[in-house]
C-alpha cells in the first residue's frame, strides 16, 4: 500500500548499528482506526497533525504503510525478568520506524507496539489488546504531565481484528515516542555473548545520544555508569513521590536515557503502603512500591557488569572495584533525590537536617491506615491555608498527626516564604488528578468492550493537567469507593 504521507525520518540507529536489530515489516491490520491521537506531541515532533490524524494516518499508525525514508526494524535485547536471566528477548511485538528530530532538536524514536510477530516473538502473537495500549497511553501522558521522564504515545489505533487474550479482545497498536529504546537489557544481550566489540559500539552510541558531554572523557564508561545511575535514582524517586508502581522492573524495562518505559501492570497506589503490589504475577512482591529503589540498584548492578570489559579491558578486578564504588553511592543519591521530592511536596524550602526524620515520621503515621496518598498532600496545602477539616477528617486517630502538623507548620511559618505562597507552590507539585485505579479500569473497559472512548478521554484530559482543579469533576479526585476489591493488574498486553 502506498501513501502520500510525508514524515522526515532519520534512521541513525538502523544505519550505524548493524547487528543490533533485524529489518522487519508489520503484520497487516484489517481495518485500522485511530481512537486517540496526541495533538500536543504531534506538534512537539513538528509533524503535520491534519495529515496524520486521518484515515491515511491510521494506516501509518497500524504499520500498514511505511512512509518513504523509514526503515522499520525490530531491536534485539536480553534481560533479567523477575531476577532470572533471559539471554534472548528483543522487540517481539514492536517495530522501530526510525527517528524524528523534534522542534527542540531532540532525536526521538518512533515505535509501533503491537504490530505483529517478529523474529523475537518467541511464543507471543506479536499483538496488543486495545485496553493495555490505552493504559500505556494514559499512564505515559499522566507521568509526563507530572514532570516525570517518560516515553509517550503519539496515537492509539484499533486494528479491526480480535486477538486472543482471556477470551477475545480488540487488537490495537500504540505509537510510542521515546528518547531511545536502549535498555539495560540491550547491553546484557551483547555482554552475555562476550561480544566486547559490539558492547563498545553500543556504549559509544548511547553516550553520544544521551550523554554527549562524556564522549571525550578518559573514564567515559565509568562516568556513563554514574550518569545512568543518577538518572535512574532521580526517576525512581519521582515515581515513589507520586505513588507510582511500575510493576515489572525487569532489566529490559529499564532505559539508558532515564525515561519510564513499558507500562504494563503499572498503577498508582491509593493508600500508602510500601508493600503495595498490583501485578497478578508478582507473587513475592519483588516489584512492590517500596522495593523499587533497591530494584533499580539491582538493575544498575547488572548494567555495571556489562560495562566491566569497557571500564578496564586489561584489569577486570580494577574495573569491578571502580564500578562497585559507584554503585555504593546509589543509596545516598537516591535518598537525597527522594528527600528533595518530598521537601517540594511538603513545601519545605529550607533544607534542614531534621527533614528526613520529619518525612519518615509522616510515612510511619500514615502507613497501613487507608489514607489516600495523593489527597493527603493536596489537603496539606489546604491545611496550611487554614482549611483544616479536609485533612483532619482523613485520620481516625488525630492526636499523632496533629502533633506532626504542628512541627511541620512551625517550619513553614519559620521560612522566609509567605504561607500562602508555600501552599500555592505545593499545589503546583501535588496532583489533584492521577489515573486512579477504579477510573482507569472503567475507562479501559468502556473503550474495550463498548467502543465508548468518552470516559477514557475525560480521564486523559484531567491527568494531562493534573494540578488544575476542574469544576464538575470532583468525583475524579476521590479514592475508590470504600469496600472496593483490591486492584489487580495483568501483564497480558
Ligand atoms: P514486556 O513484559 O512487555 O516488557 O515484554 C517482555 C518481552 O516479551 C519482550 O521481549 C516483548 O517483546 C515480549 N512480548 C510481550 N508480549 C508479547 C507478544 N504478545 N508477542 C510477542 N512478544 C511479546
Ligand atoms: Mg518490555
């Protein structure tokens, strides 16, 4: 099928990284239709919105047509999945179409996800159901709006065919935009094969693309590890600060760029509990909310292992020592990143030594008490303004929190910022609207079962401006109704 669509694709990865992918073609989609289109991202990419949000666009987003200049490929990678190493994963249902240079000059991968089998599909069908496609769309947009580095969705299409999941479901394809799709698992693939030449090529490519300032450094591979560690620590600190649970932090789902990727069984925590797990397959809570920081460190250790032959090709003991020194710094970097996120949420401008205790104490007070994590911070800004009821009503036993609030307010008043200003600043970082589980579920079900996209679009609209309270949408900021069944998410994308 030919097309009149024109997109200026570059194929930097495909052209320079032979051996890291296979050229491939999407499966044919029967009757593709665009169900959501991201105008804002389209503009950011400098693409023609009218041309793309069309029937021809649907053909493009389903993989039925390849525009001139795009060289679709499936990338290879490996990865630790729930702690066990799989030497051969790769894009089993995704195709990288190429890169687009956005209006700020940034290189962005454009990838189809759900576009059919590839040589890396193993036993999978290469397809995606529309509900998980929409979940990824929604979550990515919500995270982006919250200021959290993430891949984003440009479009979601239905393919017009039914695919087999639990029963039949409508098939879909997500068009995903990312700074790159390089993963810890990409490095692991070549490290496992002891292909040091390819490892070096990959590391140099990743450095050039994401950390160009390191390219001429003497110890660039060591510094590369350090920088990836910093970005990941900062990323996970942001996840934790908003109550996000990724759900499947396998090493193939950890990017080198520091963006959140592969929204599968992810969800936002309702009440604060470090043990929170949503994923139906995470039996032992490996990827529980509170485990995410240490899992990121575990993944970074796997990443570090792949770099050993590059860090010091002649002396692996020395390389291991230098890499270990860096990894040992993780906890401190993470804790500071997290503390700074919490300081912002709590409106603390001055950095006092006692902050960490104060923040930890707050977590101890709320743990296991069914107190909505998102609303808590929202209501705290109100409390600072003197509207005390909403916050206090969240607590059955008020004595402990009142004492804590006294200390906190004391600090707010002692700072040189006016209280009203502090409360306003808190409102700019503490969301009113997040993709709450019961709302997500309802929106996805309506879209998937009844082709009714209205609830999805309302929710998408709200989470795209998460800090802006909208009149008439009060229900969207409320927690799930009391007595709701525990929320369970599935990998079955
Ligand atoms: P994920 O859990 O989505 O990160 O995927 C892990 C691996 O399984 C990746 O290599 C995917 O490409 C592959 N995979 C997941 N779902 C499918 C599917 N339906 N068909 C083929 N491969 C898949
Ligand atoms: Mg993945």
